[in-house]
């Protein structure tokens, strides 16, 4: 998850690959744009057989580096 409230865009990815060819470092192909207000991290299991997840908000090292121009954690 990469969020840039300066450009009002966010991206989602998994295992070092951004979904739909997006690239937060170049601000291309965001999953959402024109964001406003306050954004809170959340997850839902609606319609899924998955019943567990792991989140890392920067308290330990990430498996993949943050995109260029982004920082890890909550600010």
C-alpha cells in the first residue's frame, strides 16, 4: 500500500509488484485518485475464505523497499 496525499493517489501491491502496472515512484496507474480527507488503514474479509492477515506499519523491516520518494510507517 502506497499513499501520496500530495497527489491524492494510492497504490496496492504484493511481493514487490504493484497491481495493474501501477508505479508509486512515478505516480502512474494508481488504484485510486482524487483522495481527500483522512485515510485510515483497514481490512475486510467480506466474500473471502481468508481469515487472517499480517500487517507491517513500519515497526520492523519490510521484505521489499518502499518506493522511491515514500517512507515506511504511519505519519
